[in-house]
């Protein structure tokens, strides 16, 4: 199995309220994240649960939380809660 395939499997899931709280906390902690999300995403749907993925950045212990849908692409826009602080499309 290639690493790209392996990274597509969810690590766990979280409730909609847990997801929203994680994104709210990350926006408050990270300068510029609110502007990035406003410019690059649309709000997520009303789902009861959301997938969470392990961050693919080497050495980062973080998890990727859904922040919304990518504005120009058919993908989820996710934010890492770990040390790398990166955003990704899933």
C-alpha cells in the first residue's frame, strides 16, 4: 500500500460539536487562519459526525479536523491541530 492510499483512511471520528469546537479553538490560536478559512472554504454540511485523520506531516502528532469544503475544488478543507499547523485538502 502506498503512503497516499494509507493517508486516506480516517483515524477516528468526532461529533459535529467537537469538530466545531476544535476549529473555533484553532482559529483563536492561529493568526491568519480565520482569513484563510473565509477565503478558501464554504461551511460544512450539517452532519452528526465527521471523520478525523492523522496528520501526514513527518513528526507531527496532530489530527486533521474538517473546517469546511474547499471553495474551488471538490474536497474537504482540514486543519491540523498539531505542531505543524498546516491545512490540507482531503
